[in-house]
C-alpha cells in the first residue's frame, strides 16, 4: 500500500505468538497487532467489555495522517473491504 501512502494494520485479541502462527500459516501480508486485554477493542467498538469470551466484531477504520478517523465500516466485509478502503484513499 506504499503507492497509496497507507499502512494496513490488523488487530486480534490473540497473543502475539498466536498472531504470528496465524500470519505465517495464512501468509497474512499485514502487521497483526495483539490486544489480549481487549482494551483497544473496547475503545474502537469491536468488543463490549474487556471480559474474555466472544469474538471481536469485524470493524474497519480509515485513519488519516492527522490521526483522525476518516471513515468507519461497522460491519467490514472481508470480501470487499480492501476495495472499499482503496476507494476512499
């Protein structure tokens, strides 16, 4: 995504080690951050609380270079999300 001056990050509630295994197994091409306390997930609306259990909601954000949220996809569709974001860049 360097040609668009963008960085793609994923966030998971799994441990860094589990994220590494996932990334290697599936040839995940982007950095995958770990949020095992779910604090980031709560802040961004992907989790209701920091309590364990349940899955993260698939939410997508486009954050500008100024640190402000430019777009939100409350139900990001993994099949179309890349195209959705590219259309907004």
